[in-house]
C-alpha cells in the first residue's frame, strides 16, 4: 500500500469516527417537518431529515411558491368600496397561515420548476382542498403564470366582489414594481 493511499484511508477512518462520535453524543436527528408561511403565496418547508440535522445544525429550509397564484405582498394594502384602507397583504398571509395549520396540510413540490428567487413551485392542499384555488376564490390571490387553471375562479371572485375585488387594489406584480394606488 502506498503512503498516499494509507493517508487517505486514515483520514476517511478519522472522519467516520468523528461523525459517529458526534451522532452518539448528540443523539438522533431532531424532527422538524413543518411549514413556515413567509407571504400569501410563499412558504418554507423545514425538513425533518437531512445530514446536517445529525450534528444539530438544522436542515436548510426549502423555499416554496404556490403554483399558479400571485398573492398580495405582506405589506400591501387595498381599499374597500368606501375607500377605507385594509391590510390585504397581511390578510392573505394570515389566511395561508390558517390553511397551513390544518392537520393534513401538504405540498407536492416540483423541483424542476424554480423561480428567479430560488423558490420551488408547489401544489398544496389543506383539508383535501387546493390552497391556490381557495386563495383565488376568496379574492386574496390572482391567477398567475402560464397554466391559467385559476382564471375561471378569479373571474368568479371578481363577479362576486370577494376579497380585494370588493374595492380597489394594485395587482401584486405591479406593486412589486413600485406601483401605488
């Protein structure tokens, strides 16, 4: 056996021993499978299982974006029919938080589709219902993107004057570009 091969084997053995000692000292990985809402259409998935979790470094959360919808930004405001300001962005974020807290909330992530903010598109359900469809139907989000599957729901919310459709607003995509009422 050559000297360099022996050094590589010793280094690998030492690394495995250190990893094993850390696992024995720290115990099994911390389970933390849960979702954290960031905005009305964006959340984080904190996984329960990852290699860093063994060393109690925590798993890096995955950024998720609801597929096919664009919700109001958290700081965004809208106006009702009388012109009174209301926090439509905070309401959209709170509604998504409420849906995430249901016992059977889950997301199916499509890792092949990532937006420019490194968010993976996901289709989420709560109590067996499509979360994106609920937000659009309630007038707290808009159909967005190429799919257009939520356009009929948006038209229905608009006709019924639900949520933001009952007053005046700037679409989130224009709000992000600096547009105001």
